C-alpha cells in the first residue's frame, strides 16, 4: 500500500518511516509545516529533511509552502482556544488532499512519535481529513519509539530543533527554561543560608 507520510522534521521521520516500511508500506515523505516560524527555521527543517532523506532511503514529494505569520495566527484565532488541534488540522488536511491527488491509498504523520503532541487530537483531525478526501489515515501511537528516533538522528547527525514550531511554543520553552533557572538559583541561595553559622 502506498502511504504518504507527513514529516514534521527529519529526526522524527527516521523511526516512523522505518516503522511503516516494516509493515510493508511503500512510504513517501512530505514536508508541509506552515506553522513553523520564523521562516528561516521552517526552511532549515525542510533542508535537513531533504538532505537526510537519501540516508533514510525515503523518497520525498516536493515540500509544501509556508504561511505568513499573520495568516497562521488567523487560523489559530478561529480554533476556539484549541491551538494545536487547529495546527494539526491545517497540516493533515493538506496531507490528505496531497495523498488523494497523487494516488496514495493512505497517509500518516511523524507527529505520532512525539511525546509532546496530543495523539487523540491528531487521531480526530486525521480521521476527518481521511473521510473528506477518501484516503485511509494510519494512526498508530508511536511514542515509545521516540528514543529510537533520537538515537537514529544522532547517528545521522541530523539537526534537532528545541521547540515545536510556532512562536508560542518557542516562548513557552523560554519560559520553562527561565523557571528552571530561577528554581536553581533559589535552591542554591537556600542551601547557602542553611550553611551560615546563624542557621546552624
Ligand atoms: S505547539 Fe506545535 S502543534 Fe501546537 S500550535 Fe504550536 S507548532 Fe502547532
């Protein structure tokens, strides 16, 4: 069966492509991630996938286009507060359309390997897209393969990003880092106080 694999990035594509090939699928990858900003980062992830695909033995369709930040924010503003669901919908609906247009019988996504993604929301929007375009959506929970994808991407020397893709996820990561930094400082100053003679 021919399967079009939506690829969010090269590291996640490694183990997911292997998984589907082990089930005898004929897998082709497709990079379509207009959620990624700034644009240089989106292009960087696209380039890393194109460069790494031959080593993975993964044929690719030409990558899909990006989206202006204003247009992407408009999509999110209509999501009723379910930002990630809308973002999955944008990417998986287009993947289903590409799959149908190019004669694939099924599609899936490398998002399914990430422990940071909402698998049930992916399952919902993927199934809706599948029904709309008359192709199958393959939706295994592959999160236990995440360590394998980290190891494979290290072996292949692939760039691994440190935020999901949108500017919100970049800000949230920055916030988590500063919280950890403040916690560390507080822990250190508390133990310094504990060591003062007055505290003994
Ligand atoms: S956190 Fe990731 S999945 Fe959620 S909206 Fe941002 S880019 Fe999309």
